[in-house]
């Protein structure tokens, strides 16, 4: 038996190779579709579990597991069956499963919301494991079809593998840089899913499988059902930006009150008729701390790290005439939403600089502000690069002598993150204090924890009195013994090592 005969006997004698352009396009676009869905997964999961390092870890792990299983089973199926007959059904099934991801997560998400790693993996598996597996079975099926000559096996496999990787890169860049900025999540999922289904049906018919009328009809019915469910189910978000699922809810007990939700976090409360009203107790604590240390009513230059609903900039404008606020806000679309729906007025006394606060802060001049207010979040966590020694040093740089840094964090016992941030503040500032709820960790409990730092000595008596007068319900931890106990042994966060998501504890 000669070499060509051996190749024919080892391959599928009934499977003719696809045109190279078609084979490459199938591998490229299915790999791209998997990565598009992987990135969209974070937006779909965000309203229920937030977007943190844990969210991305869960999504990437689940999708990789789907890719691994799909590649393995796809190769086995291609050996056992005629590969050409698999391609159409695989594309149609993968597209239908992609379409089902939106209704599946929308229906299951509320039941597992806030459940941490288990909820993340559960939702990612329900939404994206199956489409990743089915679409990843396309590549080994195409490889099987193209291996008509064993002398060029390496070239064929290498070319198709490279095209699959190129597709994954293209899907990643297109989604992260273009699609998420231009469109809401659901239309993108619909576009990917419907495109895959139509391509699958086209291939199904092109290879002479018209006799599979029942199977084709079932595929169409499944795709139509999934599409209808995606369109009919009410959206979780009022609006979407490239970063957040945004919802604005009216307060049933205060007609002019509005709550801004970003992903899974109740982020801000704004009273449209009374900007001096502070609903959240940590914002009441902010006001009490600032008034006690800087005097009520005094005009200030304030830098706000994180805008959200712009509660504190509005409060500063209303209670300290002549003040100037600059807000560093990551999300330009969120600013547009807040201006349109929460009546934010930007002017000479309140300016916004959009972009990552780590970068925009670096452009601020030295000794420019009396006060820096930190209130930026991604889910429950402060973005890690806004917690480190290097960032805190930048905050100290832009503060005038005697300036004040107040920072809101969320943590729960054993408060490893809050304690680490307190220790980190100590590397740049001579004095610190903590305001929080009573609890088991050296008297401090969980929830919102407000950290205060300055080079000047605090008037702790005035701070405690201000908290009582505001009725915040939070207490001051400012004595040296308590602060030393909280910070002793805590990790100082640096750009090289700031495991915020791992240090952060969740409510039990």
C-alpha cells in the first residue's frame, strides 16, 4: 500500500476537504464568537454578582472548560461520523445556545445574586459552558476534513490553529474596544447567535442534508424561541455603558429621591429637590468628618475619585458656596445618564474629567486641593490600583498642607482589606482614623468603613460629636491603640501586590 492509499484509509473516505477559505473562515469566526460571548458574559453577570477579578476568573475558567471539552468531543465525533454532516448542526446549535444565554441568566440570576464564587461559576456555566463547547467542536471537525494528505498535516493543523487564535483575538478586540461601547449587550448576543444559526443552516443545506427536514425545523424552532425570550424578557438594566449595568429606582417614601444602581451595588442616592439630603450613612459620615475638621460652610477645593450619582459634589455645591469640585469618573456614558436622568448640572464650579482615575490623578497639579473624596467601586471592591501605596502617594501629592483624604470602602470581618488599606494610608499620611459600625474586629464591624487620613492632627472630639449630630449611626475609631491593633500585621498594598478581591470579605 502506498502513502496516498494509507492516508485515504486512515481518513474519512467520504469526506471531501472544504475549500481552504471556507475552512479557515469557519475556524476563525467560531473562535471569535466564543471570545465575544466570553467578554459579554461579564456584562450579563454584572447585575447579579458584580464585575470583579473573581467574576472574570469564573467566566474564563468556565469558558476554557467548555473549549477543552468541546474540542475533545468534537474530534471524537469527527472520527466517528462524517465530518461534513456535523458542521451545520454544530453552528446552528452553538448559535441557539448563545441566544439562550440571555434568558437563562435573566431567569436564574436573581436566585443566586450576591452568592460569591459559587454564584459566579453557576451563572457562567448556565450561560456559556454549552455554547463554548459546541462552537469549539467546529475546529477539530474542520481539521478532520482537511487532512486528506498526511504529508501536510503539520501545515494544515498549524494554519487552522493560527486562524482560530486570530479569530479569538479579533473577537476580543472587537468586543472590548468597539461593540460594548456602541451597543447594549442583548443586541450583540442576538447578532452573534442569529448569525451562527443562519450560517449553520446554510452549511446544513449546502452539503446535501435537505432530507434532515425535522432536525432543521427543530433548530429553527429552538433559535426562534431563544430569540423571542431574549427580546421579550424585560432588561435588567435601564441603560448600559461600557462598564456598568445602570438602573435608577425612585424612592417610594421620598418622591424626589432616586437610587442609582451600578451592576449589583446600590451605589448612590440623590434627592433631586434637596442636594443637602444625604441618605446613605457613609455619606452622612463623610459630611460630619469634613465639617468637623475643615469647618462647616467654608469654600473648599475638592477632588472626587469616582462620580456615581455625584451625591457629594452636589452636597458640596449646596452647603459650601464658592467651592470648586473636580470629579474623576471612569465612565463617560454614566455621566451622560446622570446628567439626563438625575439632573446633574456641570459648570465652572463642578467639572468632570473622564477616564481612569489613576491616570487622570497623575495629571493633577501638586498642592491643589483641600480635600480628596474616594468613592470609586467595581462591585463591592475599590479597584485595586486605587488602593496602593503608589496611588495614596499621588493623593498626598495633590493635597495642600493640612488637607484631608476621606475614603469609603466596603468590607466585612475579618476586615482584611479595610485593615490593609489603613496600613497603606499610613505609608503616606501621619494621621489616620476609621469610622464604621461596632463589631468583633477590635470593636469594628462590617459594611461601609470610612477611612480618614491627613498630615495634620485630627480633632477627634469634634469628629465624634459631628457623627452623633448627623445621626449616621457609625462610630469613630481614632485612638492610637485601636488603630495600631487594626493595622498591625495588615498587608501594605502596592502596585506589585494588591490582592483586593482576595482580601475582601463578604457578608455572612
